[in-house]
C-alpha cells in the first residue's frame, strides 16, 4: 500500500547512509552518491591535479619497472603500449597489496608479471564496462516483437558534424527493415534547443528511425546522452517515485564514468567536460524527490486514483508508461525521443505534457498523431514521405500550409508542361499531314527534349484509410440496458466505481466517455462487453445484439509470423467471406496497405498498421454496437 516519504533532505541522507553501509559490507571505501558542487575553476583545478597525479605515478612506475623488464617482456611490453597510459593507480596498488599478502614480493619492490597481468585484466574489464555505459547507454530492454524488428533492421549513415559537437548531423542516412527500404540516402539534423515533430503514414518508418538513433546504430557521439520512450517501466517492487530517482542515479553514474574517460583521453580543457559537470550538478538528490513527485503529479498520479508511492508491479501498463515518461522528463537528456507519448493520457495530463515540453531546453524528437499536441510543442516538422526525410520550419499547421502551397506550385508546373507537350505533338502531327516535313522534324526534336526533361506527376497527400461498416439489422430498444448496476473490483461497497447506475445504449446511440484516468471508463466498456460482471444490479444485453470491441490489447490476437493477407484469409475462410486473392488485396488497400506490406510479416509492421488490421476485421463483422477504447492510438 502507499507509504509516506520523509523530507527530501532526510531521504537523501538515508540513501547516502544506506549506500555507505552497502559499500562497507563489500569491503569497499564508501563514496558519496553525488559529488559536492564545485565551481568551474575548482573543476579545472581538480582535473589538472588528477592528471598530474596520473603522470607522476606513471613516471615512478616506469622508473621502478627497470629491474622488471623481463617480466614486462613476458607481458608483451605493456609499458610501451599506448593503452598502458590509462592504467589506474588504484588497480596497481591493489595488485601490489595482493602480492605482499601472498608473500611473493616485498613492500616497495616492483610489481611482478603476474600482478601486472591481473591489473591489466581488471583494467580491461573496467574499460569494457565504461564503454558499455557510455557508447551503449541508450540500449534498453526490448520486447520480443521489438527484438524481431531490431534484428531485421539495417542502418547506414555518416556523422557529418564535429565529433565533439552537441548538435549532430548525419548524411547518407538509410534504413531498411526485413529488406523493405524505409529511408534512402537522406540527411538528418538534430540541433539543441529544437523540438522536432516526426510525422508520416503508418508503416513509413518513424519508430524505426527513433529506435536506430537510440540504439546508436547511427554514429551518435558518446557524449550525447539519449533517452527513448518506447515502452512502460518494468514492474518491480520500487514505487513510481523510487523508479524515477533510480534512473537519475544510473544516469549520474554513466556521466561520471564518461567524464573520467574524457579526462584521461582529452585532458581537462575538453569542452564536453564542462557540460557534463553542469549536468551532474542538475542531477541533485536533495531536489530529486520533490521534482519527481511534481512530474508524476502532472502526469495524473494522485492518492485517490493511483498513488505515486505504489509499487510499479501493482500498476497497469498505462500507469507504468507514465512512470517511464516521468523518468525521461526528469532526466532531461540532450536528445529526448518520444514515440506517441500521449497514448493512455487523459486530457488534463496531455495539456500538462504540452506545456512541459514546449519549453524543453535540449533536443526533442516526438512522434504524435495529435495535431494540437504537435502545434503546441514543435518548432520544426520532419516529414517521412516516399523514403525521404524533409525538414520544415514551424509547427504542424505551418507545415500543412507550406506543403499545400508546394503541391499547388508543382501541379501548375506539371499542367503547363503537359499542355506544352500536347501543343508540340499537335503541331508535329498537323505538319506531317500537310507535307511540311522540315518544320515537323524540328518541332519533334524540341518535343523529345521536353519529354526527356519532363517532371513526374506530383504526388498529392491523400487519405489512406477508406472503409465502411456493413449495414446491420436495427434492434428495437432496449439493446444494452443497465439496471441499478454497482461495481468494484474488490466487490466491497466502499470501493464502488459505479453505484446504482442506470443507463441504456441502443443502435442510435453515439456516446463519448470522458474523464480522468482511473475513473472507470475502460471498466464500463468491459461491463458492456460482458468481460466483467456487476457486483450488484443487472445488464441484460439483447439476445440478437453483436458487439464489436477495440482496445489497447486487441492486436494480441494477431499472428506475427503471418502477413496481413495470409492472416485475413485464415481468419475469414470461404464459408465466412467469399473473396478472391484480388478481392482481399483490394480490401486491404482500402486500409492503407501497399502491395509489399500485404505480404510482410505482421511482426515487422508498425503498431498503427496492426491497428488497421483490427479495424479491417471489425468491418467484416455484422455488429450492432461498437465499443472503442482509445481507437486513435497509433
């Protein structure tokens, strides 16, 4: 159940004491979770001191190793190797202490080959750990479906910006999934302070673009931290607040490890170090908990609905998605990637998120199908269309105006060109008939040149979803009446979501269910569908009423190894639906599927395309009442 948390400063102190106790139990020297704040001058002085200490230790070690040259030769000349310059003094001292305890070497004697090999192995493990933390910081756990797509994804691209820059640019960016080319030889710019709205048709590759960036399948510099919101937080014993703070501690550890690597490789004057230290100062445990609670509250957490101190394993997927979103908003990475963040949010939470992201100080790339959200948040629009990424300045509304004007201009050019070619063709035909061969031959050469330079007919944006539900027999009321219905998941009257509810839904009803998260909208639909039974009262569905239901788990019935064409033919065999191969292809085309997508495994399709398959199934059933739970997601 929920528990109260102490004052933020006391909490930070308790966590510090717990951290120290755990380190002492392991026999390690306890260090603070977060280092004390320093000015830029102090940071630079500390960096210089550490570098000087490393240089002095290295020089002393080289002098002492003169008598142990044979051992070093046995090690492969480790002192001569460039990588040896980065050896940790602490690790060498541990190796010396180990040999002293073993009796193999006296205090003050040079370290032997065995100890040096042990130290080198420890350094290699540490280097691998640092590399995995820095270069692979964005690697996150994936579901089976996401792993299938990632394994089928091929990405190429060249980093065109400076390696130390925070604004990144890629050229020759191409992306394919399962042999299907989604992006072909494009440029992609990600500038700090810009908020990009990534738009495009379902299946065009938007989510794969974000996943490729987050997985660093493009050469993203290691100092640019990235967070991709693609799934909910895992169900654990940690509360929502603790999950958010734990992510901050992990991020701080990653930045500290990378800062140490930069210090040794590039020196204290590297401009990236100052930005990393500033970032570490912002990740302050004293202010972490109040800030985390403020973000979670804005996303809809409340004691009377879902307490933020509840363990995440007792939260639904929608609420764990909010925890993941809070982690992203609190960490405020240099590159924040959000894939449909408004899914499962109520109207108030959507408004709060719009206001919060509208002032995001770093680089934001968001995929959303909400025009209002894109207009409120984005400063730029990236259109993924016909395997090309096109950048437009301004909001989504400005993008629509610009594209509409471009289409008008392109259509005028095309129409004029077609008219000119038709005029030349008529001239050649008439002059040939009149025996004026020389004039006809001259104009024919002009015509051939115009035809060779002719532009193709411009592709105008068109609606990609065209379908209608079949007519059904109209049932006389009452079709779905509620009589004094009360319900609680626990069955106890004090927990009732509904009490003495009386309503009726008929074939002429058009009902919108609105309300905050957790008030019972989805529960009401489950009562209507018969998935749940009322604690009190009755629901008497008409005996001839057939319900059509769409919800967030509807796509679970799809078989990922089948194509949309194969799945529909299997789900609706000839006794149920008499459609030929051509008939099924025409049917799926009405739902926006191209010829290639009709034969692509469902597991490689986007969430939006899977939702279209569910609507295709619903359109083939003769239903009396449709129950739609957030049908515009994806």
